[in-house]
C-alpha cells in the first residue's frame, strides 16, 4: 500500500523537530568554565614588585605605583573573591616604556605609546597548582598629546592611570571572568 504524501511530510517535520530539539538540548549542555574555580572563594594579592625605577611614584598623588596597582587589583578582584588564602596572585613589573608613536608634519610627537612589561602568577592554593602564569605580558596604552586627532589629549600621569586601569581590567577579565 502506498503511503500518502501527508504521512511523509509529517514524518519529515517530526524528524526535523526531533533533530532540532536534540541539538538544543545538547548545546544547552555547555557549562560555563566559571564553575572551574568554584572552590576558590578568596584571593591574596601580594605586594606588587616594580623593577623599573622610571615607574615608581605617581606625581599627582605622591603614592608609589606598587601601592596604586595593588589597590586597583584588590578593588577589581573584590567583585568575585574576598581577601583570603584560597588563591595567590603575584605581579612583577619588569619594564616601563614611553616612546613617541606618531609624528606630525614638523616631526614633533603627537602620539605616544606607553607600555608595561609584566610577569604574573595566579596560584590555586586549595588544589596546590598554578592556574595561569605569564612571563612577558605587555600592556600597551597609546595616547595623544595634541588635540584634533579623534581622541582627547592626555598628560603622562593621566595615561599612566589609564594604563593601570586597563591592566587591572585585562587581568581580571583573563583570570577571574574566564574561569
């Protein structure tokens, strides 16, 4: 007996719906990696070590940059973990550079590139393992010192503050939000 066209159409639709439903169920099996570090509830941010003497004091506040950076890291990581010893974060600033990046028609610098070369280590003290380590991470902030280039000009101190903010945000994003 020949089956009607409607039977095959319904069977096709049911099979297609089943495949879509199965795909949705399997794709919902994705688990955020944030549960990977669920056992970590606290973090200890060690004092920052600065090896480059050119990056020592903030002229505006008079505070040393190691304190400024550590305070910024503590405030940022506080969004996820409280102060404690489940994990350990160590940061060392190895090199600070400030170099002209773009010049105007008179060969005067109009944009600078500020960079920090850092190394860091993020340790899980609960499971006694290293979560992440970088020996040569470079954080870069480009800034203009003249008007009319699409961005507001910045002083060196403003650029350093921004560089520290970007470094803090990037480290938090890499180490806390990734997991």
